[in-house]
C-alpha cells in the first residue's frame, strides 16, 4: 500500500546560523551541524532540515505557511530533563542555611527536614494546588529550553497521596506545552509512620502502591532511593522487580552518598538508567556498560550539596551512555536550568561540549 502523501509544511524557519541536528550524518561533526540552514514542519512535526538555499526547491508548503526569520541564531532540539522532582508543596530554604553551617544531608533529614519535610506539605496539598505550583516550574523550564521532562512522585508516601501526585503529573502533561513523563517513586523515603519498619513499608509499596498505580496507568517507570539508611539493595531489587512485572521500567537513585552497589543492581535488573552515581565502583560501571544501562549524572545536586562530582569520564571512557539532568527538587537542587547543568558538566566533570549537549 502506498503511504499517504506528507502534508504540506505550515511552518518554515529560515536564516538559521547553525542548525544542530544531533544526527552526525546530516551535517558536520558529532552534532550534525548544518550552517546557513532552514527547517520546515507540518502539523507540529519537523519534516525537513537542510541548507536554506535548498528549501524552496525541496519543500512543499501550504499557502498560509508561517515563515520565521531566525536572524542567524542557533536552532537545536529541545532539552530533555530525565530526572526531576517537579511536583511538591512547601519550601525548604531554611535547610540551605543549615547546610552553610556544616549540616550534612543526612543530619538535616535526621532533624526532621529533608524529604519528610516536603512530604508533610505535599500530603496537605490538593491536586489543583500541586498542578498550579508545578505549572510555574514548567514555565521556567521551558524558558531555559526544556521541552520534555520526567517527573516523579515520592513526596507523599501513602497510596492515595502518591496517586494524587501522579494525577497532578498527568494533568500537567495534558495541559502544558512541556511533555511530562511520569515515574512512580513511592520508595523515595520511609514515612514517619513506618519508622523502624522499613520492610513493612516495602510490603506496602510492592503489594498495594505499585498495583494501584499500574491499574490506573499513571506511571511509565519505577524509581527507588537505593541508599544507606533508606532502602537496601535487596529492598530496592524487590521493588524494581515488582515494578517490572507490572510493565514499569526501572530508573533509580543509585550510589549517591555511599558505595552500596546500586550500579551493579541497575545492570542486574536491566534498568533504563541509574542516577547520581557519585560513588559508583569501577566494576559497577563495567556492568552497566555490559547491560546497556544509561548513567544519568546530576551535577547540580553535587554543586548544591558541596559534594565531589560523579566520575563522568570513567563512564564515557568505559562506553556507558551518559545523560545529564537537573534533579530539580526543593531540597538539594532547586534549579531547572539544563544550560547551567551542561556548563557544570564541562567545567567540573570534564565532559566535552559535544558530550554535554548530546547528554
């Protein structure tokens, strides 16, 4: 069967100084850069890119097509922020002062701050309130060039409230120009009512939360904070494997503060990504390469917490694909600007500009 003809272009962008295609075969270098370029789109999808001089002879346009003069600027794909905690209520600016006086992330959490501080505020917020708060954050992301982001639950830690967070994420995806991809992260922390009973909370996540989230179709991924004092490797494995049985792909917090074996676990469960990885072992990095796991590095968090940066070059030189993300959240990275994240990756983690942009 002959495919239907492509619709005529309804938007033309001309006089682009450099078009960064991120497809090496389309232009020069690893970024596939086309100089003096143009692009055309039809019904919201790019249908042609190439030298401006060839556009008129190669593109069929509709009579009312809009033409935009780029004025010699750069055109590149929108940024994808693959690790954010976009939806939350409350504020934790007082923790910054505590950190400036020498308190660690763990000490702040032990004093009642940290994730559980945000949990208290988020439990008390309605879906409408969460959507309104997050919409303003998405507006800021879009102004910095992000057109797709992942957003996690994990600041509510009851079945009903985790569902509430994911419903807010679904509304944001439907209503905002930024595409928002949902991740269930009910195992972000142990809630106060389960303090000292972590295994019982894991039972709740596996036996009640995950099935309910999957039944409602509210998430595409499952995340867990695999970290000393939060969820062990064995507990994390159980949660991630339960999610996989329900069709949710693993992408999780690993080896951020201590070397726990999160990188190795990511390889074992076939995770889409392991994130943070400041303390990943060389053996874990090698296993991630063999299993095709992406390393999502979050330099904004290391900067904000005053920690050593993740060993980006070790991942890259081992052949692990590296992604960069903001880890936008109220306590340890209150910044959604991926342009700044890329700057940190180049200046602090010694990635090349091409590696950072492709990440």
